[in-house]
């Protein structure tokens, strides 16, 4: 559900100190990204950042507001202010703004007419999967599908946000990579004695990618004392939603399924905030804290690698790095980003 008014003034102006190329920023600003967990957004202003644009989020009664974190009077951050009667108050001179961004009060001149130009830049806000999504310049809503979240047969789990000092493209490619399990995730579920990557195919469905990967690599965490039936083949289904989101469905023995939605939100060209809703239709009475701890450990294993990769940005020129058959998904992903209009050399 869109929780904010449609009459918003958005901008496609390049942010000051932009870490992206102008061309990449204008492409990426058309898409939707999560910027906070829904529970973080209250009647107390929350600072966030997306594509180098500083944002403020808050609730105005039952409505989520996402706006540029800037009072145009003297450039003060509204995130340092407060919300009163559904309006955000600038901490510098007390200017008040309603949920549509319109200035409603200038305390220094209470009887003077307020210029209609004195207005915040407000962006669309959608609350879904326990997250607040927005776009800086897009129009049509483009939020990935994640059916398990609304299925009563599944339980929902939302780990804390996870910051990575690396690019969103590199993080995404790591999430899609199937040959690093045995080397990066040895403490969680990987097996150095099971390194072979069987052949698999990547399909294109509209502007999305779908990869179905069968292997004997177990998804049971180490220390769980669980073993799949002999000869069991694990199916991992990846679906890519460009530019920086992908879902993974892991098929466990029986009809048990685990769904993960990987959302790499680009704070800047080389800094990413990971949001990762999870659903499953088994172990419904197991402590959620154990699942969160396990996944944070997996994220930590990946972070160490993503933060150390060179170049920091993801090369879209396929001749810039070497490839092997196991890289089919990442190759298709790089080609898809190129089709979006992102730079051929590097992008985040």
C-alpha cells in the first residue's frame, strides 16, 4: 500500500558530491529501494540515505513520509527536528511542514503569507515486507514480488539492516554466486569437500532473470545435526529484480521451503545497506533469534569478501574479468545492468 500522498514534488537533480557518474545516477534514481525497516519509522524523524541523497522519514498519523532531509530556509536537517500534530518541525527556526511537504508555519512571521515555493521535496513511500520503499525519480511502482511474506503458511523474519562498505552490484553478485559456498561459508553451511558446480541454466522472463540450481550442497547450518536423505538434490531458485534485488527459494526435504529477499540499497556508489526479509513454512516454533543469528553470520562472511574486491565497482564490460561456467547468473546479471543503461566500465 502506498502510504503517502501522490501529489509529491520529486527531483532528478544530481546530489551534491555525487559518487556515481551522472548517467548511472539518473538510471538508478528511476528504481525503488528499501530505505528503512517499518518499525524504525515512528513520529520521531529518522535519517536515511539513498543514492547520495539524504532523506528524512517519519510517520504523520498513520502515513509514512519520505522527504529530502533539508529545510530550504537555511539548509538545516529536518531529521534533527521533531514531529508535532503530524507536521515535521525544523530545529533551526521552527518552520513546520505537513505530510505533503507544504510549509504551514513560519514562527518569526506568524501573520505573513507563506510562499507556495517554500515546500519540501517529498518522495513516494510504500510499506511492504516490513520495509519502507521509495524512489527518487521513478513513477510506476517497481517493488519485487515476495509471495511467501503474505502466505499464512509461512512465518516472517526480518533480520536487522546490515551495512557493507562495498558496492551494491558486488553484493548482489555475491548473493547470486553458487561457487563460493565451499570457500566463504565454511563456518555456516559450506563444505570444502563439495566444490563442484553442476551445469545449470539462466532464463530471462521480461526484465527479470531466473536461475534454477540443483546440487548436493546442504543448506542445513553446521551444528544443527540435520542430514538430508541420501542422494537428495537441493534446489535453489534465484530470481533477479534489477538493479539490486533478488530472491532465493531453497527447497528442503519434503515440502519445506525457505525464501530470502536480498535487497541491496545503494547508500552511495561504494556503500550498501542490506535489507533481507525471510520467510519459511517449517520450524515455525523454532526461536527466530537463531535464524537471525545464522543469517547475520552468513552476511558477515560475505561482507569480508565484498569489501575487499577490486575494482570496488562491478565491471559490466565482460572482458574486464575472467569467467567460468559457474558464473552464468552473474554474467546474465551484468548484461541486464548494461541493458538498463548503466556504464559499461564500472557501476555500483
